[in-house]
């Protein structure tokens, strides 16, 4: 019987004891890996960890419980504003709005037991699959792109592809009886243009299925992390349905993550924008770094088969970079700008400028065990929570909040316990 992860239920900020104990046993169990992965574990050096873990005060259990209650209450208000009287959800805006909101509703159901949230998640997952099936190659339109030959194409792909396919897969697996749809999603991911050296195409023409640029050119790290998330979750979800397909997808994830992304991490925990260690001047490279770390954090949780010590070490360094380099320049803090920046990277992340930045950072800090700093930033940014927003901001905020509640429910989420 396939093991699945359960969140447990939050009631007035407290987790049911049995659910926590069950989760603890699941999280401590060794994750199966391929024989090739096991061999590489024994022969490849792990990336060096952060030399000195940034200090963070220990948070009292009562303060943690109150914080969980604030997060849950804010998320529930947002969900209830999104739901119509008949329990349906309006068409959401943004390239990954449906995917993030669908998963948020599903995890919200698992946290609260509210059947309306599960019904909303099912409806959104069905919408995602129907939209994908309505295209030629299963990849949804994002925006018009231009090829190297100057030709305009309808572009689609990661990182949005990673969000909406992994969300739909998780929900359909939990729902049961959707083997044909899960196999379809996995087949779409397998057909997505791939270079055997370990990277996927950044973008494809959704009409032809061809990559926007030649596959000989390594792409963006955040986009490959998004594709790894999709392929990893789908491999997990179709195992037992189509084992050969699951094995092929997992092999691609391992080659990308352990052959490309992890080795490209810098000594301070940072990832450049591109696999060739490039940072375009006009892009917010800290935002894209957080997107990469976010995708890999989800991959580790929702696809435990691909988890290895090298990924744990890389995420530990990434969380440390977020604490040392991004948190000080994020409201309500007033520290100096990060040394990792381009002309397109803000010197300060201010409340109200881009809510996705503060919520994503808070989630990474909590996932990394930096609870005091994460709580301080999230409590501040919660003042600007886009309650009822049917666009990208609302979807991202709700998605971050339910994942924070998920990470807080895991054993070892307290830094003083996890690092002994």
C-alpha cells in the first residue's frame, strides 16, 4: 500500500496528538532511492554546510500556537471570500493562480476538516486538467515569447507548469480513482523537452511543443527547479499505476537536481539565475533565488523518494542565505541590501510593494527552522494580506500560509530540537 502524507488538523491552533505522532514516524522513515542514487551518495561529496548557522531566539510553544492561530484565521477568511454561495470558485487570474489556490484549498481542508475547501480543491484540480487536455501538448499558455529567430510564439512552461501540475497531481491522488488523469499528467511532464545533460527547456511553443531556444543552452535554475517539482511529484503519484513512467521521471529529477542544481549552489547558499552562473541585470535575482528554494523545499516534502543528504545540505545553506542576506533587508527590518543583487534587484523589500516576496521569505525561514525571524516578518506582512484577491497575490499568499502551517506541524521544525 502506498504511503501518503497527512497534515493532521488544527483546531484553535493546536494539532491533534495522534496526527503529529503519525507524521513524525512518516518523516523519520528512510526514503527509498534508486540504486544509482545510493551509489552517488556514497561517492559524491556533499556541498559544504553554512559554517555558522545564524542565531535565532527559541520561540515559546504558547507563542507558536498563537502564531498558528493567526495564520489559520487569516487563511480561512481568504478562503471564505473566494468561495461563492454555491461553493464554487471564480476563475482565478495569473499564470499559476489555479494551481496554488487548488493546493491551498486541499491543504486547508487537511488542516481544518472543512469539506467546502476539499470540494473547491477538487473543482480547481478538475479545471486544471481540463484546461491542459484542451491544449495540443498539455502545457498552458503564459505569454507571448520570441524565439532566437525572432518568431513570436505562444509560450508556456515552468515555473508555472511545476506549480499547477504538481498541485493537480497531489489532489487527484488524494481523491482516488483518477489514475487515467494522473498518467496523462505524468506523460505531459515526460514529453516536455529535455536535455540528457540534466535540464529542461525554459519555455516551449504550446502549439508545436518545440522549445523556444535550443536545448543545448542550459536554462534558468528556478525553471528547472519548477520542472523537477512537477516531475518528482508526478513520479510519486503514478508509482503503483505506471512504475516504468515513475522511474523515468524520477531519473530526470535526480539528474537535474543532483547533477545540475545542487552543484551550482554558491558557497554562501545562493543560486544564480542561470545554470551557467549568469544573473540578468534587469531581474530580481533574490526573488528568483527564493522561487528556486521554494520549489526544492516542496519537492523534498511531496516527493520523498528523491530526497537525499545532498538536497538537505543545499536547502540548509539556502535557508541560511535567506536569513542572513534577505531577511535583514525585508520589512520590518531596516538592514543593508544584500551583496547579491543586480540593477533589477530591490535594495529593500517593503510592505505593499510586492506581497509575494515577504510571504515567500517567511515560508522559507519557517521551513529552515528560523521561527523567530519568520514570525516577525510574517506578522508584519500579514497586515497587507490580500484577503479575497482572486489574482496571483491572493493565490501566493494563501499558498505560503498553508505551507507554513504544514512545516510548523513537522517534527524538527524547532531549530533547538532539529539541530541537536
